């Protein structure tokens, strides 16, 4: 077997089954068909962009010959002319269109998140964004390309390093239509998604251990699941991936995911809350208050739902649709030579509406970590393959035992030296003429005592580590690899189905509540019935009452209001009778002290 045929066999042996959501418009395709449908442009903005190669003349071989001058952007363009209003309506009403429906996403979040969502929508007017009708025109082009080449393609490569064999699966889509079709965060021409399967290169042959799937902003350990993870579905040795509708992000569990776009300015506060939680829980050993960072992120983020229902087209082994793999590596011209974008460059300041670069490069032209370092990309550069772990544990135990011996020897030396030093310090204290020497020796004694305590603590911790490693070695030899989810700190899970069921009134109110609130506040300020802060207060109270009534939470609202009023009343009493309360506290403290001292005297 040649190396390339061996790689292809490995890729096919474990190639994932990818399930899509009903209503998905774009599926993995070949790069060749896409490039043939594009023209190539260069420029500093959409206004001054010029066409280098017109549509129909580009190939995967010729594209690598082009580069952008300093300060300019090189990019492909799939849609030369988006559909107009009438054409777009005809496209939406086409008889073969697969319908998509979902509960309103804004019904899943509160007022502040809805306000942020309104601001996010308004920002599209100021940012560079994909023009309306682009997704429809892209779908028409994709349909034509798929008719000419009906294959479902993944581009794959195999990387061997550190005792691991990485199977890298790359899926190319003509477009990401997450915003225009599924009310998500962004649209952009071209889309690359990727899945990694990590095999340990064991003496008995390769064996799958981990799988990693790219999903939005998740990185490192959060991307991967162990092969025996109960949330990972495997069919005849092939893992199942559920692709997000339009976004094509990869998920291990089917369902609907609340994907929050964080506000960069609040990331410092989120980090502070994470540190505060760890201090409260780990240092002070108080009850865990929960994931404060996640709670803040949920409350102060723009909410979007990623639909990874897996109820539509499925591609892969055992499915109606099968994969056609295409091997790629650094020797492929369009992979290594082309550093421009694979679709329209909108020059979006936040990059969300800009097309991605190719599988090897980022938008800035640097090599992607997922390409250059697939182990580090999923946090596996610090994890040894299972077949190597027993040997590594044995070596580590020997290292720690050597450290323990050195620590014990130093502790023994100090244990012998300190008593003599203590006697010297005691004797020097009896004469005033040796005061300076006494102070020096006393300081040496204090340092030696602290050092001895630290050495004994170090020895105890080394002993604990050796014991833990021996236990881990026993488990490994018994075939127990430990908790498959032990590496996850913030696992991304789908929203429980019962939390996505809302009645029609709740969904309608969620969609219009922000607009109604703004109109009420503006109206009250305009007619000058109340000051601006009063208008805000009236609007918020009205919003809370309507929201609670529609969600049948008026009783809970009443109880919380009573509690808040009680707290406010108590604070008012404290302020009004502050002196009396202080005097009462002093009298109480005096009585406690007297009674305690009398009890001590009488008990002699």
C-alpha cells in the first residue's frame, strides 16, 4: 500500500456521518466546482475592487498564482449579482423548497438580551455585510454545480506526530447562510468546517481515542470528546456529527444550541467573576455559586440559536448519501499557494460577514493552528496516547521518588542542625554583649524552621502525588481511562426540548417587546407626562407585568416584589433608627460578655 492509499483507507475507515437539519440549503462540495463559478477580485474596499479573473476562467491550478499587493484584499466572489426583490420572492416560493420552522429565539432570553439583539441588527447597517439576496443566488449556483457534480465531498489529510495519527476531515460549503435563512449571527460566502479523529499509533494498530469538532468560538479541550463519551453517537465505528443549520458548526448531540455572541468590552468582567468564583469555592471552601461567568455571558450576550436537529439529509457510511473523499496536503496548489479569501470580502469590521480563507490559512494569511498543529488545536499536545501512559507514569513516579529522597535527606539534615542552633540562640540571649550575634542566629533559626516545615509539606505532597499516580497506573492497566468528560469545564449542551415550547402570544410578544418598550418611552418623554427616568420606569414595569402574565409568572413576580419591598423597608428602618440599633447592639454585647465571664468564675 502507498502512503496516500493508506491515508485514504484510514480516512474512510472512520469517516463521520454528518446529519443536517431539515431546510438546509448547502452541503459539502468540491472546491473545483466552486472556484469555477467564481471570479477573482482585489482591492481595499468593495468600491475600488477590480476583477483580476472573470467568472469561468479560474481553476484550482491557476488560483495559486495570484497575490494581493500590500494593504489590499484578494478574494473570490461567488455571487456577482444578488437576487432582486421579485426574484427573491419567487425563489422563496419555489415548490421544492423544504420548509423550516422553529420557536422564536427571543422568547428564550430576557429584555437585556433582546435590546442587545436590536443593537446587533442595527450594527449591520454600519458594518460591511453580505447583501440581501446573496444566499438565494448562491443556492441557485450551488444547485447547478451539484447537478453537474452530484458528489458529497470532504477534503481529508492524515498527520502523524507524538504517537498520534490525526485524521483531518474538512467540509467545504458554497455559503454560510446562518443569518438570512435561520436568523443567526452572520452570512458569508464559502464556509469551511472541520472534524478531527485522533488515533493512537499503538503497537497493535491504530485505535480511535478522541474526536474534535469545530463549533463557533470553542477552543482547546472544549472541542473534543473521548471515543467512549456517552454523548457521542457511533455507528459501526463511524462517529455522528450534527451540523448546525446554515452555520454548519459541528455538534455531537442533536438538538438546538443557544449560541451567544459575547460583547468584547465585558470579557474582563466575565474573567473577574470566574476568578471570584474559584476564590469563593476553592480558597474559602464555600458552596459553589454556579457558573457566574456563564450566567453573565447569557445575560449580556446577543442570543442566537444554532439548529443541529439532525432531522434532514444525512451523509456518510450506511446512509442514502455517501462521501467522496479528496486527499489534500501542502503539495496541492490551491491549498498552499492561495492566501486570499474564498468568498466575498465585505470588509466587515467584526469579520463575521467576511468570507474565510482556505483550509490552511487564516484571513490574515498566517497558517491556521488547526492545520499546522492539530494536536494543540484540540488541547491534545499535553495528552499522551493511552498505550504510552503507563510507561510515562512509571517514569514520573521514579522522578518523584528521587525528589522525595532529596527532600527527606535535606529535612533530616535540618532536623539535626536546628536543635543545636536553638541552643546557641538561647545561650546568646543571656548576655547583652552578644545581642547582634543573637539576632543573626535567631533569624537563621526562624528561616531554618520555616524551611523544614516547607520541606515536610513538600514531602507530603510528593507522597500524595506518587500515591495518585500508582492508583492511576492500576486503573490504566485494568483498562479504565477515567472520566471521559473530566477535561470539560464548560461543555456545550443542547437546550432541553421542554424549554423551547412557547405559546404564540409569548413568541409574538418576544419579537415586538423591545420595539414597544422604546415606543412607549419615547411617547411618554415626547408628551412630557413624566421625566425621562420616569418614562423608563413606567416602560420597564409595563414590560415586566406583560412578560410575567404571558409566561404565567405573576404569582412569582408578586412574591419577589413583596420580598424586595420588605428589604427596602428594613433598610429604611435601619437608616432612621441607626443610633438606637447601635446602642441596642452594644447593650447586647455587654450582656453576653458579663454572662460569659460570670459563668467562667462560677464554674471554678
